[in-house]
């Protein structure tokens, strides 16, 4: 991307930077780089939640994740049950509604 500039292909677990943000770094003497700042945000909306293994492995979730990719977004699964969705802002409401519908169907009634 340029001197000391990188486009992220994953999100920061700490939430400082997200998928496709361009970040500025500083080279370290050991060959690693130190994060300085986000120079250009990706423009994607990030949604995250912790979900059950059953819901994550369901065919309905697979279909939703494929839809996220089809509209130009991406998704990440961290620590098994932590799901992060990166969606274009124009698709946020639609994807969120579909996710909420899927989630509400998976919660057993009280």
C-alpha cells in the first residue's frame, strides 16, 4: 500500500482496526512492526456477537455468510464462537435483520 502502510485482511481482536482498514506501522528492530494508527477506514460496518456452535454450524448461517460475501463484505470467526461480520453500509440493515431473524429462531422459547 506504501511505506509502512498495510491493508488488514483480519480484524484486531482489541477493536483498534478492522478488516480492510489501511494502517500505518513503525518497523521494529526485531523485524516486526508496531501499529500506529488507522489511516484509511475500510468503510465497512462491523457487527460482532458470540454464538452457539449449533447456530454457527447451521445451514442457515452458512447461507447468511455466503450472502455477506456476495454483497462485498467478509466475515471472521475467532475463538470458535465469536463471529465478526464486515458489511457495506448499504447492506447493514438488511444483513442485520436477517441475522436477528436467524438468531431469534435459534433461541428456544421460554
